[in-house]
C-alpha cells in the first residue's frame, strides 16, 4: 500500500486494497468523503494530518446483497483505497 498521490473525490472509481478483508480487490464508486475531525492522538482539527487520514463511503456491487440494486454502502479508510479512475473535471 503506497497511498494515493491525489485525494479521493466523490465519483472516483476505487479498489479496496486491505488484505484479509472480504472487500479486498472489489471496486466501487465513492459516494461520500468523510474527513476525520481529530487525529488518533487527540490533537485538534487544525493539526496537519497525513493525506490519507479520512474515510470514504463506497458503493460496491455485491451479488449476495438482497436489495434490488445489489449495492452495498461500505465505509473504508482512504489508506485502503486505490484510485482506478478519477472522476472527470467539468471545464
């Protein structure tokens, strides 16, 4: 896991890279980006954090999901996500 060179944004196609997870190697679309308000050692939000210190709500297609659309909403730390394709920017 090398981390992402660019921040993950809503709409990006990502792949889960967390070894040992049932989600490992599954791909999905980022639906929400959730920044952490504090670091793990309790410092305030103004402290510079590592670029991958946030989580993303990812929509992953799950063939075992009984919902009609078959999409699972999964919260994943950004450090365990690899960007497959960036969402295109509007001019």
